[in-house]
C-alpha cells in the first residue's frame, strides 16, 4: 500500500511531555515517524539501525559523534548506526522533524548515554 502525508500541515493528535512521536509508515525494511521536540533529546545511539532526520520546523543544536552544529528547516541529517546523537531545541517553537529509520524500528535498540558512560 502507498501512503501520502502532508508533513507541513501535520500536527500532533496529543502532545506528550517534551517529545511527541507519531508513527507514519513501516514495513520490514524501514519505519518513518513525525517527531515534535519541545526542548531536546538526550544523547543516545541505535544499536541496529541508521536514521535520517529531516527538519521541517524549528531550530536546534545537534550533536552527532564529536561534531556539534546548528540545524534548521530544510536540512537532512544522516546518523549512522551506532553513532551517539542528541539535539537541543533553540527556537521558541517546537522542532518538527521526519525521522526515517532502517531497518524497521521496533523500539528495542535505543541506548541512552549517561554522563559517565563513554560514547560509541
């Protein structure tokens, strides 16, 4: 089945605390999600999948491995499997992003990094 989504008009059905996620599509090879982030996402990595993040609204500082840079609407960020990453929202409005994860994300491979834990 094919699906078409208007990402610019999409709003969360229900706001959660800080991060709101809406699953869009998924099969055995890939998953896609809309994500709204109010303040930030703590450092973590994914043990078994790669992630692409397309920024739709909002601005922030993203850390990927040892590199930190500003992100803004229209940018696509590639995050290889096993790479530590985080984001801090710097805009007044929430950051809205499309996250595409391959292979299929089933919620079991997100590994949080604690301050005293070395990055991968």
